């Protein structure tokens, strides 16, 4: 066997963001760019000789090329075995499931998630540790540091593996196993949910549309919803993974999943709609003419968890990212369980899940999950909702409205300002930071501000501290405005403004969300000087 050692030079800018390294495909196509990052990952790990690595991605353009390179580099690095999904495919939650089930040392996931794909689109890579979850900051920072010092990388000289044929293939002293990307995951889902009951729901005429958005959730949704649960053929739309997602922006929110939103409106609409993103870790839940916000979805799942077999014994705790609405906090208080508030990004939930301190986790960005894996999980959330509907025998809208009637409603919206010049975005955040001490305790317009700070998080399990995780303005009545810059974009900066207002159980739950939040929206734009600093009179995306 031949292991080649090739000289290389460091590339600036290989610091992983909220969820791995994401760049334009053209950046990844530069000679040695991917190789450098993969070598930096391997150089930052210890003790993997002879161990198993899991590799797979969301099938976007460049996925196959990258998988072949990673296989050869894993062989050169001394891994004993690589499990790779057929066609190079593994959804992010399925990769997490496979790592855990097969006791792998870790995994490499290729995805830029909800970002568009294709030759002009985005590509991404991230490393997950042996618990199946995204590497914590300590490791991602080590990978970055290493990427800046590299002078060479090692790769086996070997023919490409046939990724389209299940089986075992030797590669320079290592074994490559091409596995079915769906089966381990499908087995796990069947251990958590009442498939008989959901099957009976479909048999009774319940109708669903699941929009896979041309991305990797298609094979999972086809198998679970149509083959195993009996939803009629055609219930899953855009179900074939495509290298460019069929031109879709595979982001399951009302702004990008417009086809599905259209299908779910009107008297003849199906009962239930759902969509997932590029790597199938996000979910959007819809009823007929009804959109469930992700923050509400988390709260509803927590409140009803005991109705589902996998969570019958109740939850030890829940966790949400800081910008996510506080709807789930009210459920946790009612249930008498802990509620953790973490920085944005699933990696911050890993320790809480491993320590058994949280069972369900969620983010406002259409991410929901539990201790069954260590990633958020789109198809899991859909099955959870279907199980609830099958048990409660109510529509999506009724379930959510009854939730509000009991706990009150957290009106919630996120306003994104995309494509801002980096300097302007940094200046805007610095300006906000400079006002914090003056704002705390002041009344601005109609809003008495109780807390104004820059969110910092101390992990209760390992004590690690993360600073500057978003600027919070918390009003006396609990209403909140949060500002932060995206860590997943590949062009310029994206400002995210998160807005939340609480309306008690007895209050008005029928307002239009943007109307309900109008005062906070105006205040946010004024305090951050959004128009003056970015020239933008309105957000580019509202969810
Ligand atoms: C966004 C979301 C965050 C999510 C992350 C990865 O990050 O806000 O909640 O965890 O994407 O999701 P940011 O830094 O752009 O706000 V995914 O589905 O892109 O892996
Ligand atoms: Co994703």
C-alpha cells in the first residue's frame, strides 16, 4: 500500500462556525483545501488507531468527491474501519445514530445544512465525537489552530470506492463498509414511537405532505412515512436527494418552503405538513392553515412527552438555545423539571444530554431533538408530532391553541438582515454593546428594560465558559429582543434579531405575530441603528 505525504500550505479562515466549516463550493475545490481541514481534524484527535469512523453527507454537489478523499485520508491516518452511507449519504441525525450504535470513535459529516447547494452553492464539513454530537468548542478550536500550522497531509494512493454498492471494501489496510443510510435510523425511530398507532391514523384517512426539499431527508421520509407507516405514495414530495436540491433553498421555514405552505392552505389541504432542511436535522410543522413556531413546537412536545413511548417515563429536563422563546420554560416550571439556556448551536446541548440532565432540546431555528441522538432531528420531530396527533385525536391547530390556553402564548419572530458588509455588522454589534450598561434599568419608549447584557454561558457539566453569545434586552414583563450575528453564512454577515412577547393564558392569542411584536420591532431597529448602519429598511427574511 502507498501512503503519500504531500506538502501543503495553511489556508486562512478555516475556523469552524456554529456548525462546522462552511464555505462556497469553489473555496472547497481549491487544491488541498478540504485535505488540510481533514488533516487538521485527525491531528487534533488521539487514540483512533484501528477505530471506526463514520462518514456521510447530505448529497450536495462535491459530496462524493469529498467522501472519496476522506476515506483515503482516514486510511492513511490509521483508522481501522469507515462506515459510509450508500451514495455517500447520511443525514446529520442518522450519522449521529450510526456513530452511537456502532461505537465509532467519531464521524465526519459533509453538509452546509440549509444553505443552497450546487456548483455555485455552499459546502460544509464538521467533526462529531464519539457521543454522536458536534465536537465541542475545545476541539473545534484545536482543529482551527492546527489548520493554521499544517505543512503536509497524508493520503492513501488507491482507487475510488464504489459508494453505490452496499458491501465491504479494503482500502490501504482499512476496511470501508458501505451501509444502508436509513436502516439503523429507522430501527431507532421504531423504538421511540408507537408505529401501530400512527399507522392506524393514516389508515383512517389522515393526510400528510412532507417536503424533503430535494435534500437528504427524502429516503428517510419515504421509508418511514410511506413504507412503514402507510402514508399514501406521494405524501413525500421533492423526495429524491439532488446535488443542487432542485434549485431549492432547503431551509424549512415559511419564507423558503412556500410550495408546502401553499399546499397546506384551504379546505382541501392535508391535515399535516412538514419540511426538513438539506441535512435533515431541521423541521417545520404545519397544520391546515396553521404554522407552528419552532419554539412552540418544543414546548408542546415537552408538555405532551409522556404520551409517546420513548418518553413515557417523563423528562429529566429541557434545554433551549438562548434566542429560543421561553415557552418551554413555562412547561418545565409546570412539570417541575430543569430548564437550561445555552448558546446557539447544538454542540452546547451535548454535555447536558450525556449527563442525563436534559431529555428534550430545541432551537428557534427549526431544530428539535432529544437524547436519542446528539443532533437535532427533523424526521424524529415529525414522528413525535404524528404520535401526539394519533393519541390526542386533535388537529395541529387545536393542540397548539389548547397549549396557549393553558400556558399563555409567546408571540415570536426572527428577523434576518442578510448580506451586510462585515464591518457594518461588527460596528452595529459594538455600538449595541457600548449601550448595555446605560440601557439596563431604563425605560425606552414603552419598554422598561430589566436586563441588558451580552449572554455568557458556563456549561454546568464541564465548567467551560462561552462569552459574547448574543445581546439580550429583557423587558420587565419578560418580553425580549436578542441580537446576534450568524455563524453559518458564507457571504458577508447576517444579523439576526429575535423578538418575543408573552401573552398570558387569559390574553389574546389570535393577533397577527408581526402586529403583536410591532413595538419591539421598532425599538430593536432604533437601538441597533439598523437602517443607518446597513441601509436596510426591512429584513430580508422573516420567520
Ligand atoms: C443557525 C441557527 C442555529 C443552528 C445552526 C446550525 O446558526 O441559528 O440555531 O444551530 O444554524 O443549524 P447561525 O449561527 O447562522 O445563527 V444547521 O441545520 O445549519 O446545521
Ligand atoms: Co441542518
